[in-house]
C-alpha cells in the first residue's frame, strides 16, 4: 500500500515542485536550438536531421513503461529513472557536439537522443499522474497548468541559452545533461501522493487562479525579454538579472503552501466526519478514506490498489458468493488498459490527437529550417513565440474546457475540433509565404497545438478513469511520435530534400521548400476536425452524467 500524505498543504507543495519538473521535462523543445550545430558540426543532411527530430518525439512520448511503473512504484523512483536517462542521453550528445569524442556513429546519436528525451516521459508521468490524483475534482485545470509549464519550457531554455550561454549549443547540451538531473533530485522529495479532498473548496479555486496568473505572468515576461534581447544589446549583468527574475517567477506557485504555513485555516467541512477532513499537519497515513468501499458518488476509488489477486481466487470467491462478479466498466468509470483499448472512443481520441499533435510537431521540429528558407536566420524568436502560444493553448484549454464542461456539459473534445479548423488556416498561411504571415502562422499554430495536450489528458481520465490513467495517457501520447515519424520524418524531410536537389545544394531557400508539406497537413487537419465532431457527439451523454450538477461526480461504485 502506498503511503499517502495527509493535509491540504502537501498537494500544493507537490504542485509547486511539479512546475520545476515540468520545465525540465520540456527539454525536447530545445531541439531547434542545437539542431543547426548537429547539421554543421556533424555534417548531416536535412532528412538525417529530421529523423533525429523524430527521435526526440519517440523518446518523449513512448511512455508505456513509466505508465505502468507509476501504479506500482512511488513517484520518487519514477523520477529517478528520468534523471538517469536525461544525464546519459544528453551527456553523449554533449560529447559529440563539443568535439570531446570524435566520429560517433549516427545511430549512437539517434539512440542517445531517444534516451535523453525518454527521461521526459518518466519525469512528466510521475508529476502529472500524482497531481491528477491529488486534485481529482479539478483535472482539466491541473492538466492545463502542468502541460502549460511544459509548453513554457522552450522559452525558459531559450532565455538561458541567449542570455547566459551566449548561444552555445555545446553549453546548452551540458546544461541539459547536468541541470535536469539536479532539478529532478531536488524535487523528488516533494512530489508525493496525498489524500485527495472529498469535495469542492472555494479556497482551492482561488489557489488555482493564482497559479494560472503566475504562469501567465511568467509567459509574458519570457516573450517580452526574448524580443528585447533580439533588438537590444544587454550586458552580462542585465542578462543575469533578467534570468534571476525568471527563476523567482518560476517559484511563485510555492507561495500557496507558504501562505498555508504562515496563515493556517483549520476549517471543517460541514457534514463530513472528522477523520475525512484533511488538516494542515504533515502526518502520514496508510489508509486513504477515499479507498474505503462506498457507493457515494463523491468518493474516487483506489488509485494505488494492488491487483495481485489471481483469477482462480476471484472465481472461487464468486462461486462462494463472497464477491459479486465484476461487470465491464462503463465510460466514466475506471478502465484497465486492455478494457479501454477495445473501445471505439479510445481510438477516436487517439486518432484526433495524432492528427493535431503530429501536424504541429512537424512545424516545431523544422522551425529553424522553415525560418531560414523564408529569410529568418535566427530561430530563437520563432521558438519563443511558438513556446508562448503553445503555453497559452495548454493553459487556456484546461481553463476554458473546464468552464464549459461544468456550465454547459460540452465535451472537451469540441475544442479539439475548433482548433484543428484553425490549424488549417495556419498551414495555409505558411504555404502562402506572404509577408508577415510567418509569425502570425507560428503564433496561431502554437495555440492550437497546445490545446491538443490540454484537452486530451483530462478527457482520457474522464472517459477511462484515474486508476490506470498513467498507461492510458502514455499510450495516447504515442500519437505524437507516430505523427512526427509520418509527417516530419518522412513527408517534410522528403519534400525539403527534393526541393534542395532542384536548387543543386544541400539547403533549400524559398516557400517551395515546405509548401507541399503544409498543404497536405491542412488536409489532414480537415479530417481530424470531422473526427473530433464525431467523438464529441458520441461522448456528450458521458459528460451530461459526470457534470450534471455543475461539478464533477462519478457514477455509482461498481466494485471494478
């Protein structure tokens, strides 16, 4: 039995620590910063470079093992695996780019990049699953906040890259090899499972608003300082001060548990037994009251319940009448992975997510080359703009979908349909290559790309439950590397190299380099938006059941 932390303060400490872990876990978005060095120093062509970009998506999103591990191991062990993977993978890449080790084979670098970014799957799964379980009544909000910070990570690393590391790719890789493990080791003590609240709390709503405001302030600060750095020349002292302010803003969510410590409020919820009301203390308990058998619609079931009972024992118990034979779960209840994977809604959600993130990550992986082909030699501003808008999409998806699902019982997937229509517009803007459209298309695509993450995560938990959420969520995330492999590794790489060959060189200049790619992606997003509408119609009854009273509630306990 996993030991749960009791009290209202520990979950917020864990959320504040998770912010730092998520920033570290977003390191895959730094690929456009050091990819030009991989191409120039190691002599790769565009398709080889694109396949390396696919390695980042495969490593980051193939999270089946951490999904299984998060149900069997404490979060700190899952985080430790991620720490080791990041150190090993980015360490090898630093050895190659810095010239410390000469002539490493291409396949070694590909595997190293897979391992490095696979650490993100372990880091992200540990904090996301733990916090979703710690705040089960605010799933959309929590998913939006945590995934929002991952979206901001590219801007955070870009800030450090330009203001502290002087644009050095080898120094950036060294920072990733050492900095990510340090963050993971420091924060693993604070990310722990806690006793969830038994009902709605107005104070919790205010705390979430503060966290969202803090993340938005950080986002605006990052995009502003990045643009200023691009047009002005800052001294080293000013640069270090700006980075120090960024670090302070990253610590803002920890103000919530600090306030709880300095100004404790021991309020007892009316109608609840004393042993169900979490105090402010930090005492441990081995039995979560939410795990007790109950038919109450407010209790959320066991997230850490062992499943070592054998099929023979279960059949004997059924025959003796000790337990009732389990029926198959309905949508909205806890599914095992093998039960979820045979559902049509599971695959509809996967395909819609695959289209949205697969087309978006194609632009992200090729952002530096897209900029160069259209006359923008420095990709840092483009990457920061994409990162900022990606953050807005993730945070906004959580907040907006949470509002409409509670007030109108509109399924969250409705917003995937809307944003994939806007993605069509973004790709057509890219293909047109008109003056001023590059930055507008990047901003629009960044928002729509972020929404896919902010919607898929709570939707998967609402349809298939939190008990096996880790493996279900990580299987959904396979849509990202699958899309990257198809759209970025094969389509974009082939089109670019074909156009470069027409220009009798290894590099391609002009709008034709990616135009065909953008037009195909626009058509793919059209299909995705139609499938999103079909999925939304199918799951509307589920949301009418879950949010009928204006707040989240579960169906009656089935014993599943």
